[in-house]
C-alpha cells in the first residue's frame, strides 16, 4: 500500500566498525578531513581512528599536518590522500581517435597523448600502439609501471565490466569478447577497469560543476549517439548493461534506413555523425569525419550549421520521452558535436522542450560537457580511481602489505 511505503531519509549515520578503507574514502571525498571529523562521522573511538590512520600512513596513502605542507597549504592536522602514492592510467578508445593519460592518485593529469587512427582497426593492431604510448609516457615522466595501481579504459558500445570485455559494439568491429588486459601486461600488472564511453563521460561530470547533480543525462554526440544515465545519484546500466543506446532508438524519420548495427530505422541514421558524413560525401563534399562538419559549422558554413542543428532536433525528439520519464536536472552534451554546442543544443531545445511535460522541462539545463575533449580521459581516471581506492580494494592492499 502506498501509505506504508517507507521513504529513505538521508541523515548522516555513523559507520560502526568503519575500516581503514572507509576512512580513506571519507578523506578522499572531503567528507571528513581531520581525526575529530573521522571520529564523529564513523562513531569510532580516537584510538580506533588512530590505528586505522597509522595503517593508511604506513602504506603511504595518507598525509597529515606538516607532511602535507609539501603538497598544499592546508592547516596542520588536516588529512589528505597522498597523491604521489601511485599512478593511474586512462585509455579512451574511440573509432578514429584514442586518448591516453597518466595521472596522480588525486586525479591530476601528469601526461596525456591523443592518437588518430584509421577507422575500423581491431584490438590486435590498436592495443599494442596504446601500450607503446603508455610505456613512453611513463618513461618520459621517469616513472615505472610498478607504480601504476589501475587502468581505466573506455570503449563505445555495451561492455561487461565484470569480464572486462566489450559485448556489443557496432562501432568497433572485432573488439567484442576480446580480453583487453593481456595487451597491457608489458606496461603494468595493475588491474584493468572497463566501461563504455558514455558512462565514463557521466563519471567525468562528477569532477566538475555538476558534481551535485544526482539526475542528469550525459549525451555523447559524435560518430555515434549514446547516453550516460545518472538517476538518483546512481549510474543506470540496465539489466544487461545495454541502457543508454540512444542511437538505436527507432524513429519515424529513419524508417527503412540501414544502421551500422544491422537494423533499420535507428536515430543514428538521421542524426549520428557517421550518417551525416556519409550523406555529405554522397553529395560530393570532402568530409572525412564529423569533426570536419563541426569545424565547418563553427566557421560559419550555413549548410554545415543547418545539418548540425537538424541533428540536434532529431536527438531532442528522441530524448523527450526519456526526459519526461526520468526528469533530469541537466542534459550534458559531449562528444564531437559539442564543438558546435550552441548550434546543436539550439536544435535539441527546439524539439525537446515542447515535447516534455512542463514540470520536467521547468528547470532543465542543457550544458556542454565540463571537460570538453578531455571528458573521456577524465572519466577513465575516475573509473580507475574509484576501483583501486574503493574501501574494499584499499583494505585488501593493506592486508597484503602486512602479510
Ligand atoms: Zn542501429
């Protein structure tokens, strides 16, 4: 009965028996950054807090007070994660471009590289190139693969994070089911964490001015179209991990048009970058990539602008139902189309707002991705850090240290 439904109330509750890993999580997120705060938040005694901090300090993960003057000007007795206690690698693989970076444990980027590749390369060709770039960046920084605690990698399409394989990626032929960790063994023995490009982009927004947005749709509008869905503060993957495949929503305007997924009638065939480029080339234009189209639009080419705007309109139509159902606070636009954000989002607004309920549209913001072209990399860094610095992973590492 609805009257009996209990409503979850969010009051700060003690974490009885909180572990060292949970303390590090509180410090890292800024929720508790002194011994006193840790005691209050967890309900642990001073002695228990001290014992856990000693364990974290001996593993080099936490700095306190004077030690910290090296890394920043905070007052003594403040606790911080030691950003230099290791490294994470990020690899964002796209259809025609891959980006790689090396970052400190607080997410600060130390080096990055962007690699343009031929479309359609399989993992046997591309992954060794990725490994070379990572090895070279580490060497240039004078760091070693042994310092790497984790690698975050993103691919287009649906992935299985547990098996660390792509399961359905129409955009990346030959990648499905291929274990990718093996290609990086010569770079590092650290664990590889995998997610899809849209979920990773959603993760990147946790590091920007939208960090408090618990409900948002993060649209990647590039060669393909996909959504990262954040609802109630959680990333929504769906039962099979296939949530967010916006590009393959069937729309009337695409009836009978063949999509790269093998089906017909998908939104991508009328609004995805690959389809727009195909159409322009069929018309005799020298366009190789959606980035060329976006560049033309930005430089005032009228036809290019109207094509980008039309893509936005088609996406807005297809998104209206999702917005009405989920009532997000923001739609974040990333990917190559975000390079012409004003034009694309104008089209999106044209069709989206009239088709949602008044309340769902009332406070809805349409915003460009916080990290622009770096969104994929920033998201992969988050993916890796959230995995290797999770309380479970930290506790396991501490136990190992003491064995
Ligand atoms: Zn399709």
